[in-house]
C-alpha cells in the first residue's frame, strides 16, 4: 500500500507560516534564503518520490488514489498559506510576504508538474488552489476587458453587451470567494476565445452572438432573463404553451460560467413548466388564497439577510460547506423590498463585510426571536 509523502512539505509550510525569526524590522536575509531552499528541496523530494511510486508495480486504482490524495493535500496546504498571506496586516512584515508568495509558487509548480506527468490519474474535477484561482480571475478579467471594445464595434444590442459584461464581472468576482476545477478553467478559456473570434467577424449581430452564448451555456441569471424575454419573447406569461417548451434547444456543453447552476436549457424548461403550472393553479385556487411568487419577498435588507445566512453558516446549520452554493440558493429564492433580484456579487459583499448598524438590526431580530421562544416554551412559573 502506497503511503503519504507530504510530511516533509507539511513541516516546511508549518515553519514558514509560524516562523518568528524573520518577523522583525530588519529581517533575516540568511534565514529567509534558507527557508526558500528548504521548501524548494521539499517539493523536489516529493516530486522524485511520486515518480518512483507512480511508475512502480502498484495497480492503477491504487496509483489513482495515491496521486489524487497528494493533489488534494497540496491544494489544502496552498490554501492555508494563501489565507495566511491575506491575513498579513499592514505594515507588512519585512520579507514575510515574499516568502509566502515563493511558497505558493513552489506548491503551484509542483501541482502543475503532477497534472502534466500523471494526467491519467489527476482529478480534473477537484478544485484548484485559491492562489491559482486568484491569478485566473485576473487573467480572465484582462481578456474580458479586451473583448469590451469589440462589443462596442459590433452590431449587437447594447442590452446584450451589458448583460455579458455584467455577468462576467460578477462571475470573476465570485472566483475570489470560491475556486473552480481545471475543467472549468478550460471552459472559460475556450468560451472567451470563441467569443473573441466571433466578434472579429464583421457579420456578427445580436442573434448570432446570443446563440453563441446560449450554446456555450452562458448560464448567468442576467443572460437567462435576457434570452427568455428578448430572444425567445417569453415575457407574456399568459400565452405559454407546450410547443414553446419543446422548441428550446439543448446546449452543447455541460459546463457553464456558474458550475453549480443548471444549464440554460434546463433552466428555461423549468421556468416555462413552473409558469404554466402557476397559470393552471390560479384557475383552480380559492378566491382568498394568496398568489404564489417566484421568489419569497422578505422585509430584511440584503446585508441583513446575508448576515443571517453567515451566522447560520458559521454555526453549522447547513449540511453543505460550499459557500457559493449557499449564496446562489438565497439569491435565487428570495427578494427584498428594494431588490427583486439579488445579485451574487452584492450578496457576497454583504456576506463578508457586515457593518455595525446591520449587526444591530440582526441582533434585535434575534433577541425578539429568543423572547418568543422563552415566552412560548420556557414560561416563568
């Protein structure tokens, strides 16, 4: 049975994260160089050990577990270092930031080597490191900025151009909160390359650009609404029928800009089915029965709702740990007085940066809830 080879790298990362000698005003250049060499040596040693084991006598299923175990372990170590880098407060410790960035680069180079050399066993569905995700977000943002002038020069409806840019901005902001898989990274690269080639064609128009985004499963909420209302003309809910449901084409890729959201064809079919059922149920419901809404309206503001969700998340109320999925659920199913559609970007910002005034309002809600519980279930005798 193959064993873990991560102990030496883990030891180096622990020393680098907690190293005290370089945390002073003058810095210790010799000590820092020694740590550079140590992490480099640990990564080189792990690389050689893995080559020896992978090309040894072990069976494929054992090697696959071995490679994917080390892949997941290195991603976890990199994320620990990255979180430590983000938590360094000003004034920055002399030499500490360089050391952390060097460590992240060394771990990333090792992961890249494993993905190339052992690609048969590498898990392309496993999330990449936060360090790599941050770099990818910046790179894709630059590529999107290069596409913006092409959109302005093309004969494309301005509303569609705005939907594309707004969706990409929200999606790339989301990459700083949650990571993606290597497969998802390749999807983004292919998508932006196709869009660039398409926009460089002088015959590009609104219809062809919308079709391209649809077939590439550009599954943002903004584009879903635009495509439904401006392309399929399904804004009149009273005249929906089964023929329109059958007319929706399948997308050509399972990947989308939101990997945890359903594909566009499924979203559109579900929307038509739900609206058709809603129209049917309205004819059957009693006169005094309340109308069913697409999203549940709340009296809370977005920051208040986000803080409630964060408290539930921190207390382990959700069985899933993927923050992106949790945020997407609440933005898809709830609305506030001021916002009928809550963007993931605004919800994410409120989730991580609550103000004291928001916290005071939420505390007031919680205190009143506790008062109701005390009065109902623990009455004073």
